[in-house]
C-alpha cells in the first residue's frame, strides 16, 4: 500500500476559527475582525492498493471564492489533475472517490473525476435541505454541477473504536468510518498499511493535531458535543491501534505520513 499526500493549494483562516470560543460567541466571532493564520495546506489523499487507486477528497479549484473566515490560494496547476501528476499518478486511473464531507475545499475538485463520488448518506441528504442551500448561496460555495454524488451507508459494523464503518476494499484494509461533528455526516478513511499502522485520513475532524489533543470543537460544527465525542473516539482508537492522524489542513500531516508518526 502507498498513500500520497496531494496538495491542492492553501487556505488561511481566522484564528477565531482555529481557536473557537464556547457558547454563543463561537460562530459570531467568525464574522468579526480577527488575526489570520498563515497558509494552511488543502490536502486530499491518493491510495494505491491491490491494483486500485482510491481518492479521499478532491481538494479545491482555482475558481473558489473567499468567505468571511477563509481566504484561498489555488493555482490551476495545483488542482487535482496536477496534484496527482506531481505524485506520478493520472486522474484517469482513479477508480474510487470518497469525500470526507461536502465543504468546498474537499468537494470542488470532483469536477475533474469520472464516475460516482461517494458521500455519507446523511451528509449528502443535508446538502439538499433548504438550510444548506441558503448557506451555499450566502457563501458562494455551491455543490459542483455535473458530479455524480452517490450516498454510501456505513453499515459494516464497528471498526476499532468507531461504531460504524464500511470497507472500501475486499481485504478490509481501506475502511470508511463515521466521524460526525464538523458536519452532520462527516466520515474518515482508515488505511491499514503494510506495517499495520492505521493511517487515519481524517478530513476536518480537527484542523490540527493540537486541536485533537485539546479536545476542542471548531467554530462551524453544528453540535460541539458531537465533535468532541468523535475526537474522543479517535483518541480511543489511537490507544487501541498504532494510528497516524492526518487532518487535511494540518501543516505537519504530510511529514507525519512520511514518518508514520503515531498518536501518543
């Protein structure tokens, strides 16, 4: 098995996003003046395994528009086809695409892929609700047109500490697991590598490893309690299995992948 970290540009966010308050100011602060972070990566991931090429998330495109709490920098050459080419891969070789969730910087690159794009069934259903459509309009981040988003049920039973899962490969070494919190149907993908490490492609379960250890919900999650419960599940999984934790926007994720640095 080989796992590639693919960079599709960068994003800077308000510090009030990374270090959200509790209570009613949590989301209000996003619209108020706040210092900005430096450039954070927008990662997606390619998994070569058993003659397959599986893509987890699709990254961002150069057409993205800034929002009040996030500023994007994406060149056309950094979009998914170029990111794959930089890893020595070709987009036409991708046979399975799964999204951790349907925020723009994870789903917009799906315009480049052929065939279905798998999304947790609750996540996909939410994007079609009136509330979600209003949010998409306000922030100018619509669901990409012309993409065949398809629901996936995590009906494979528990996997480690995760209560719901779905194997994505016949040998069970690539598994989608339920990690709700950042969004209602957020999922992550666990890859059991050749040395037995559980490489957790974690989307936005947290933005950084520091946030995981701090057990801190972010500023945009609908229910902070659910996000903290998922954080605790990840920490529990790390106590059960040697787990390499790779959130999409952590500047150190690619280095942790290369070194197979596990949660402690």
